[in-house]
């Protein structure tokens, strides 16, 4: 049967279909398509659609789904292939849930195929509560892992996009949460180009379908109406062809807080004219008044509607359901055994061993064991924010219990609160600790202490942390616990860096397990009892103290991250131990010089002298000439996660183009300074601290540029 309208004819070219549908819409109907909640257009057979959906680490806020580890924990795996598999599983579940909802005529919020993921902002400061949603502090690592998420989400079907991914929040955005609606981030031109833009550029040039603007202003302009960010950089310089969406309510911030406009009509017109196509919110309803007042033309509105319709057509939203390559996916494909196994694997690979005096791995059959701490039996400590739900969330305590011999005498006590003051009186946990062979203290943070503005209940700063130290009540408890415990293992949960210099000295072993998801307890037990050797590496530096950090609302990168910090970290970027050590040797360069347009291949030998197979993250850094103004100490330019068999050696190679050595001058221009550059291949970022903590020594070489 011939379709009623040409735009419904799947045999026609997409652009022809877009033109036909756009030409049939009234101005009011066009505006209706530009807010996240699109009403149905009955006369044309256009169904209702809601653009707002989340998939930060699994389908979020939409009922049952596999809860993968929070993004920072996935980033700690440093495993591109694994993140691609996670994103593919998430998009399978997305299509499955969409199919089920569509059959029932449910097309509301969190039921569509447009996901506002991934968050690729740079964690310049670990106090930021939303840092947990990101891939850490490094632009290169963030871009590499973010690209894999986009590819897995959007798929590679030649006709249809599986789901739409969205790079957010463009572009200079990382707290404070309490100021985000009115704050003006003012990075230097060098920092803008060197730190805040590269990951976005990489995702745009890899084909991400959408970009979300941030709440704040950047260099005086509201991000969701920035001529610089949306016009000059995103569209003109990078050639972005997809659509731009505002953060939720951000367009109202123009007149309510930023005071760059007087009312909703002016705000809506400013956003659309400068390239923000979709309004999460309802401010764009006032575009009708804006047209009448001459603030914007219908032709300018058409530009945005065309972009939005193109995304819908690419998703197949106007095509018969049976035409979808994923039509057979259903609830059997949601939170199934294969996806839970994948969640366990990525949680396991994200566990970072920060200290081990030989106590780990533990015996499965101790005579007596105490598990204590406020996050041991804590479901929020598995979740992080923007999470889904599933019927079985394996706590760390449960994972430990299931891993032990069935008749092991195990005690459990919470021991102390998460953050509130300790109640006076006797604490029976301490006496119990003295009678056990080993104590596993599970401590740190959960989603009540860090997250987004309005999403936490215990953060004193609307989602952020005022201090990055372990909460005082937990630290006091740990001191007392150490006095009693024969052996003490500290397991830390959290979404970002925690400053624990004293706890590091008190504990015999320290593990950072992040918010490890639905299979988190099993994954942590796999590491504790030696079913797997730790292979996670830190995606951000851990400072020794809050006092070592610059002012939270200062967007200058001086003093921040491993690239510019002037204070030694507690744990350096890229650091992580294992149950053995891989040795680095025999670095070789394909050339001792490199000219503009050329490249150099760096090869290092990795050897495993031990008796256990080890997964090693070989990291390649360049060290720019330190006489370059505000030169980074080092910059990550490559990494590979490889398996090194016991007694075996292998070679790892990185090919660095001349552009990998480029630097930015004070005006933000990308240049290639002549001189000698260091190249380091090793197990963590260069510096003495990693060696002091037990990391293997990397290998170094030098190349002359120019």
C-alpha cells in the first residue's frame, strides 16, 4: 500500500522525506518539535515523542536495566574494547525497552531513543559531584573512551542509527553545582583549547549525533547560545552536522540568572539563532511570540527543525517497526545473564589496587572474618547517579559472603555512620575486630554525598564535596579499628578522588572500587580472593589534601591534574598495582627526529617475571620542552591494555604523529615548538610518587621535533 505522505515512503532519500514533512508543518507544529516533549501531529500520523533519555552507565531512570559501574569506574579499566561492549549492550537494552514501550503506545520521558550520554567534561577538580559521570581528568583518555561509547551506542548499521548519543556539557563545565546556573567560566585561551575542547572535537569528528550545551556561561556567553562555542567552533571549525540540545531549563537561565535577555521570548530567540536546536524545557513555546516580535524568522526556526527531523529519520521513528534491524529485541535482552557478566567484568577491571603489603589476595577459608563499614551493605554505593534499577544488586558484603567457604565464621557490623557524627557509647565493632583473622572495612562515599544539584541528600554543597578527605567519622573509626585489627583491608567506594594519606598508612591493603554497579560485590570479591588480578588504573589524580587544590571556581588549569599540578599527589594519574609486576625495557624509536607532517613509532618491551598472568595498561606520555610557557609536565598520548603471560615478554608500540607533540600558545593557537621532547612508556604518569608506591619504572627516550 502506498504511504499517505511522501515523508512516510521509506524508498525515498532521507533529505527528500525531511523536506516533505517540514513543508507540511505549521509554525506552531514546528515549534512543538523543538522542545523535548513533542506532541503528536494526528493529521500527519506523526507520533508523540520525548527526547529526554539517559544512559550514563546503563539505561537510567526507566525501570529495569543492567546497572553497569558508574562511568569513572569504567574509565578506570582503561579498556577501549570493553567500553564498546558495554555501550553495545546498553543500546541493545535501549532498543529492547523502546520496542516494548512502543507496542503499548508509551512514548513519554525515558522511553525514546535519544540518549544524553556521554558526559565528557574534564574533572579539573575532584570536589565536583558530577565528576563520577565522566572519564576523569585527562582530555586524551576522555576522548578515546568517549568515542567507544558513542560507537557502541549509535551502532554501524548503514541505514539506521541504533540510538542517538550526545556529548555533554559543551564545553567548559565542571562545577560548582551550586553556581552552575549563573556562573561565568573564564578559562585562558590556552586552557580552552588544550583542556576543555579536545574530547568534544574527537567525538564530533567521530560522528556523535548530538551535543548538549552547559548551564553556565563561558567567556561571557551563555553556553546554550554561544556564538563562539556553537557557531565558530562546533559548526564552522569542526563541521558538526547533528543537533544541539540545551541542558534542562538552561534557556530559562538566560533571563532568570545570567541576565543576558529580558524574557522567555528573547531567550528562546537567542538560543535558536545561535544554534541550539532543541530545548529541554518549554521556553521555546515563546518562539511564537518571538517571531511575531521580529526577534527570529521562521526560516531560522526551520534550520533547527530540519536537524531534529534528520535525527528522527535516522532512528527510523517514521518507518514501520518491522523495518528496524533491532525489531526482535525485547525484555529477554534486558538485564540478562550476558549483560550482568559484562557488568561484572568491567567492574572487576576498574578496581584499582592502591596498596598491598602482601595481604592480598585473601584466603577463601579464614577461621574468622569481620566485614564492616558504612558502604559494605549499601546499595547506593553500588549505583552512583543517573542509574537504572534491577532486581538484584550485589553488595560488597554479599559478594564476599558468596566467595567464602560456606562455613566461614563471618561477622558484619556497620561500625560507623557514613558522614554524621558517631553516637556516644560503646562500639562493639572494635572488640569484634580484635578477635578476627582479618578485617575488611568498606568505606568511602555513596550517591547521597556526591552528585548533581538537587540529586543528593547529604552533600553540604548541593551535590559537591567541600572536602575530598574521607568523612571525619569514618577516619576516626578507622584509627580505632587499626588498633584492634590484626590485618586490615580498606575497600573504598566513591565516584572521584578521596584524600586518604593517613588511611593509606593504617591499612595493609587499599582498593578503590568506585560505584561498581549491579555485580559490584562479585567483582570486588573476585579481586579480594584472587580470582582475578587487579588491572584498574586511576583516571584522575588523588590529592593528599583539599588544601592542595586551587579555588574550586577557578577554571585556570594551573595547579590542576597531573599535567599542571605543583603539589605531589597521594596517588598519581594512571597508577594502579597488581598481584605481580610487569617490567618495562628496551624502548626504541623509529626515528630520533620528527618533522611537521611526520610521525614516530615508539616500541617498548613488557615482561612478566612472575607466576600469574597480568593485564597491564602500558601508557605513553610525551614531555614537552619545559621552557615552553606554561608547559604541561607530561601529556598522555597513547595507551594499550595487554595481557602478559607468566614468564613471557611482548612488545607494545605507539605511533605518534607530529600533531601529538603540538602545544598551545597563550592565544590558544596550536603550534609545534622545535626542540627535544621526552617520551615515556610506563605503568603510570611520570613522576617519583608512582615509584614510591611500588609502580614499575617506565622507560624513556627523546625525540627532536623540527
